[in-house]
């Protein structure tokens, strides 16, 4: 390498409560380059950034910045040393003026008083370098998200940042705003400022980044020049799949072909906000349908629409041939749907309640008479499921928060199975669960489908989708880009669709 | 045989965690210690008279704290209970004294007065519920509205006058003693039983705890979170309404400035000391009762032994802090 790097992090180790989050991770940023940092959830991107900015203390490894060993204790110190971070949620003061936001923490004074004139001029000058001319005296909240982001960047530059970290900066921007942001990034680059760009939108990476570092399981697995790595390679490196590798079985699913039942749910051109732009799919009785896609592809968001948690702004759904438009989860439950959510802690368990109480939460109307819970029916039902699913607990009255992740997940599965659903939505059903429980849950899902249940399964684990699903819909940036069925489901096809979308084969050929 | 016994004992010893034990039973132990202390040092403690004084004094706190327990169980809080008591306490005499609605039959007018006062209190609770559930205002702010405005409304109702009365039909709820037990103690016991049963055995009780324990999960499980919130604030208003009636009945007078003053804090303290999590999701009526009794007995002990009121308040505060701290410790492990 001809240039000396601006930032070099090598052999970074970080453990949380003994569990390694980073092991031997590295990152190197050249002066004036835009560097993409990508990886799946839990790959260690955020931890890496937090180690760099002094939010976490690293356990081992070296960091050098601008040729000097770099040691900071807080993001604030990092900022004064020339590393600024712009977070997803902009952390500025919405009620104060643009100038105040830009100059906060380094106010200019004259005769002991704030020199507003000089500060306004400074703010205007900084924004003008990005081609933005706004009234800097107005409060920040008067402007749209993109402009606010520019202000955050201007603030970073004002601190004479030499490295700006942008954590998913485009997630709440529309296309025009993204274009403005990219212009600013190129301007930064021209001024010799380096940028670390964290995003899941592949097209954006290719548009604006020079190099990419790919992380997986706390390690740096690949560093490449952006124009020398194909999308497919990028995705496979991220997911840890070797495209050409013929794979054995990694899950408890098999590939037997099954006859298909009648369609339970059909969704056409669903639309909602930025996340879901055009999603269509259908699920039939006795079938496991997989949703594949990268982070932010709109899979969970689509599931939330189907379950009535969020409202659609376009498209239509049919359940058993009749129009279906849930306004709230209760409607979906009454229509025979169940939803095991992605985040067990946040949206699944009620920690202070017992196993039994958690399990019967969706079933209260059925196991009660005149508003009084029938203890007998509850016990019968709960004990049945504890035995059937092999839930390890001291008894129905144990608090659910004392159970392991896998057993909590089984309780949540039981919560929905108890309602006798027609369609069960599983969002990352085996995330954060030990291998044994994982296999059990996969076998159970297969058995339920064989008994006639329609299952919609979202999973970021490729083998789970490929081996588990009878039909796979690949989502990419809020659109369904591919539908694969039976034999056609293979890792490279799924990866290919995740990487390229529809215009797949042509691009790969070039 | 003796061998197995000793190993069992050893095992129990190892698993015995003093802090957790204190967290679970601390309040009950404190109550026990207070009783023992009083039996030894406070003159005339073991008399029916003392029991009656303490029970009648704690009654209104317990009644209000029952509603508060449910509200806090959903993760909310109700600051308006004291003011709602004042409104209920002002409204009832206005009716049975014939100020706003002359009814000749005193029995009938007392009945109308009670029903109307409690109904209005419940409606005010519903208003709180509407602010919290439909307008999505934070409970502490939403109920601050009536905390401030409620007492003003009570004063406007009475033109700021002290209403003095001597109506035995009405005052029976504060002064009556069937079988020697004060009526308000009976009302309190009935409400405790009903509330404890509701929380333990009914769908509604389950819904309260699920809403407070994890609102998102509850909503995704199809629980009508909004309706549950409406209901708990209405219940809290209902309880405050009854407590307001009892207070004015005991005093033979209704002073809109004083009825229920500071009650919200006494009730919250009782709930907290009793072991209900202030963030919601775990609520115990029995705990609340024990908490209220403990606070009452501390106050009584100090006053009966000549400690000035001001100092008693400080001790009371210290006990609340200690109780909540102990529960925190118990939860950490």
C-alpha cells in the first residue's frame, strides 16, 4: 500500500460478560477515502465503532490514528481528536438554531460575550461548502431530516474532523435526500476527510464507497476495493456462505417435496413507508414460506403489516380468499394468525409473569368464563404444552425471565399454537438459541406444517431458509425480487437474488 | 435418617440468601417488629381502642391505594386521587343538604348523593384514562391536570365554604359500628378482597400485569391495552370517590381545601413499600395493605411515644427509601 493509513485498528478483542463480541478484528482507513463497513446483525460493526470512539474499552489490540497511538475514553474525546460520529438518530438539539447546533461546545466569544455574528457566519460558511444555503438562525426542527443530517455533518467538520463515521445515514432519507448526502460525502472526500459508511443497501455502497471491510462473528473476514468485488461475493462473505460449496445438512429440516394445500394468505403489492415498497407473496396450507433478505430488506416490516401492527399505505391482502385488512393485532388473532416476534425480550415475553401466564396471554378469552380465568383449563393446557414441546422449567408457575432463551421461545411458540392458528409468522425463530433447542424448534415447525399449518418464516440464517422453506420469497430494499420453489431453492440462487435483485444473471455475466 | 436431615439443612443454608429474604418479607418483618415494640413500650397498645384508631386512620389510605396498585400495575401513576376525593367529598353534602337538588326524603337524598359523588369520581378517573390511553400523555402529566384543577373544582362547587352537617344517615359510613367494627373498615376489607381476587384470578387482572410488564408484547398478544388503561384509572377514581365520602363523614364537615390533601403520596408510598413495582408488571394488593399498615404504625408509634410530627415524617420517608432499596436488591439477583 502506497499510502500510510489514517486509521489502523488491529487485533481488536472485546468481550461482554465473557462472550466475545470482537476477536481479532481489524479496520484500516486511508486518508480521504470512503470506506464501507458491513456485516450482519451481531457481526460486530457497532462494537468496533464504539471501541474506536471510546464508548467501549477494548480488551486487546492496537489503534493508531494519524500515525499516533490512539487512546480515548469517551466519544467526546474522540471528537476533539478528530473522529466524529453521526448516528442513525440525529443527536442534535431540535429547538435551538442551526448555528447553535453547529457551534455547540466551541462557541466564539468577544469581550466575554457570545459573538453571534461570527458564529452565524461560520455556520453559513460550513453549510455553503456543501452547497446548502439555509437560514441558520431558524431552529433546527424546521428543516427536514436530510438537512438536519447535513447540519450534523457540518458540526463534525466544524470540529475539524479528519474521520467521519456515518451509521446507516440513509435509512430515513428519500432518494433525493440521499443524492444530496452523497454529494456531501464526495465533497468531504475531496477535502481529504475520510468517511466510514455503515449501510445495508448494497447499491449505495457501490455508488459512493472506495473500499469495503466485511465483518462476521466479530472478525474481519474480507477487505476489498469496491470495484473489484462483485455483489454476490460481498453477500456471501457477509453471510459466511461459499457460493460454490455443495452443502450438507446444517439444520433439522429435510428436503422432502410435499403436496401443496390451498392458499391461506395472499398479499399483493404491499406498501408502507420507506421500508416496504412493493411486496407480494402467498402462503398455502401445510407450507413453510421463507422470507430471505439482508437487514433492512423489509421482512419484519412486512410481517408487521400482515399482523396488523402497522397499517399499509397500499396493496391488498386476502385471507382464505376473502379480503383481509387488519387494523390491530387483535383482528389478526381473531382471523387465525399468530406472530412470534424477532425480539423476545422487547416484544415477546412479559418477564414478571409466569410461564403459564405468558403462554395463555393470547388465549385468555377461551380459557375464562365471565372474565374469570379457569385455573383448571389453564393448568391442563399449559402442562400439555410443556410436555409436548419439552419446555424445561421448574413448573408452570416459574417466572419466564428465569428460563433460557430457547425455552422462552418455546413458551412463545406455545402461546400461538394454543390459539390453533391457520397461519403462523415466525420472525427469526432460532436467533440467540442454543444448537439443541434450535433443532427442536425447527423439527417442531416442520411437523406443524405437515399437519396443515401455514408458516411464514423470516430468517437471516441462509440454511434455515434454504433447507426449511418449501417456497422462498427474496426481499431486497422493500421489494420482492424473486420467488423460488421446491428444487429451485438453493443457496446461490437466494444469494444471487439478495445481491442483485431481478436483473440478476445479466449483471453477473458482465 | 439423621444424615439426610443434616444434608438437607446444609443445602437450605447454602441456598438461603438473606438479602432476597429481606426483599420478599422485609415489610412484613418490619410490621411484626413494630407490633412487638409497641406491645412492650407503648402504653395501652393492646386495646380494641388502639386497633380501631389505627384501622380507621389507615382505611382511606388503603382504599385509595387499592386503585393506585392497579394503576401502577399497568406502569402508570395517578396523582389526582386526592383532588378527586375533595370533589366527591364536596359534592355529596351539596346534594344531601339540598343545596343543588332538593329531595325531601333524607334517605333517598343521601343515597343519591353517594351514588352521584362516586359516579362523578369514576368519570374523572375515566377522563384520566382518556388522557393516558387515547391522547397518549404520560400518566404523571395526565393526572397532574386533575391534581391541580380538581381541588379548584371542589372549591368552586362549594364557593370555598366549609360545609358542616350532622346527618347520621350519611355519616354512618364513617361513624357506624355494626358489631363494634367501624363501617369503613368493613368497606376496606370488602374492597381488599375483591381487588386481590380480581388481580389474581380474572382476565382483567392478567391484562393489567401484562400491560405493565411489557406493553408491546401485550398488544401483540391481542390484549386491549387501551381499554385496560381506561379501566384502571376509572377504578382509581372510584376508590378515591369512596374514600372522599368516608373522610367527610368522619369529620362531619367537608373542606375542599383539606379533604384528601397529600393522599396521592400516602397511597403511592403504601404501594411502593408493599412491593408493587413502580414500573409496572407486578402488583400485590396484600402487599399494599401491609405497606399502608406499616407506614400507619410507624407514624402512630412515633406520635404515641412523643416524637414530634415533623420528625415522624422524616422517619416515614426513610422507611420508604429502605423498603424500595431492599426490593431493588432482591430483583438484581
